[in-house]
């Protein structure tokens, strides 16, 4: 009887650290609110063609600049397009931009950061000097300058935002790799002849995943804000694309006459970024490197 007790205790405590952290996130009320909002926005984006009352590109010049009414809940813009429909379709662009930008930044930043920290030497010096050069310029000003050179478009904007955002990941991953690459299990892997690429991706990077996930979550919110800002300045999505930042730009001349033209896309940006930050705060608490052990 007594021999079974230690086994029972061990089994009850043998919970994956990832599942434990996930449980912490699900018990966070604000994170759940944010997650519900994000899932709702994702569903709206996926089923936009069925939810939007009108085609976002359909023009009706006879009924342009109409105030909110039963036919157009948020009114119409200068070309008679339904504002609500354009805001709904804008969710597709903004969410896709956020994930693509962070995908590019993650791929470049994590790879270069791991190479820099693991190999050191000349490679480390070159990569870190590149990081210093990029970080020497204000983020938004650098993006505007590069987009101006290669031409304003939604694709160019995403590529530029991703190409400039990688530096934070590179520095973060480099520091974490430096802290673990001399651990005994890494040395043992080298001794048995494991390839460097296998050591990096199978033994080094998994220990950084918690912090990377947190950084990427906040990065998506930052990417959506940056993309909206660039589109507002005419450097991102071009007409007639329905994108929240571009909708704000179109609404500038009619701010007093038709406030809903600017309030609607502005509120969409705010609620999306707020929801992502709610989830990010919970993930940061759960994956705090002081308590998280991969």
C-alpha cells in the first residue's frame, strides 16, 4: 500500500510545463476576452462575403457621403461605397498583414539570432553590426523611406515591415542561445557528433520558444498598427483596397461631417490591438522565463 503512494503523487504532478502554462492562460479572464474577440474577428474575416451587406468595391455615386441609415448602418464614403462592408473586409487585410509581417520577422530574426549566438566570431560581429544599423534609425521613418524607394503597395509594405522587424528577435534569441549553448546537454550533443543545425533546432531553440511566442504575439499587434499607419500615409494598401488605415485616410476630409467614416475603422484597429495585447499579457505571465522551464 505504501509503495503505491509515491507513484500516485508523481503521476499527479507529471504535467507538461506547456500544458501548465496553457492552463494559466485559460484561467486569465482578460486573455479569454481577448481570445473571443480575436476568434470573432477571424470568423468575420473568413466569412466576410456572407456577412458584409454590400460589395466593398461597389460604387453608387448618387448616394455618396450618406450618414448612417437603415440601408447603410455606417453610411457611405465619397464614392458611395458602404462603410460597414469595407470595414468588415478590412479585417482580412489587417489580420493577414499582422501574421505575414511577424512570420517574416520570425524566420529572419530567429535564424540569424541563433547563428549569431551559437557560432559567434565573425558571423556574430557581422549580424550584430547589421542589427545596430537597423536599430539606429527610427522604425517608422525607416519603413517609409524604404517603401518610398521600392514603391508603395500592400506587398512591399509587408516585406519592408518584416525586414525591419527582425532585429528584436535576433537580439533576443542571440542572448538566450549564449546562455544555453555551454550547457552540459549541448556539449554532450557535440561530443556524440550531432550536426550544428540539429543542435540548434532540436536542443537550443526549443528552450526559447516560450519567450518567442510572447514576443510574436505583441509583434502582431505592432505590425497591424504600423501597417495601418503606413496605409494612412499612402505607403501601404492602395485604392480601392479596403484596409483600415486606408479607410482612415479616406475619411480625413469628412471627420466632422461624417464621423462614423473614421470612428469605425479606428475602433476596429483599437479593439484588435487591445485583444491581442490581452492575450499577450497572459502569455507573458505564463511564459515568464523566471518560472518557465521548457
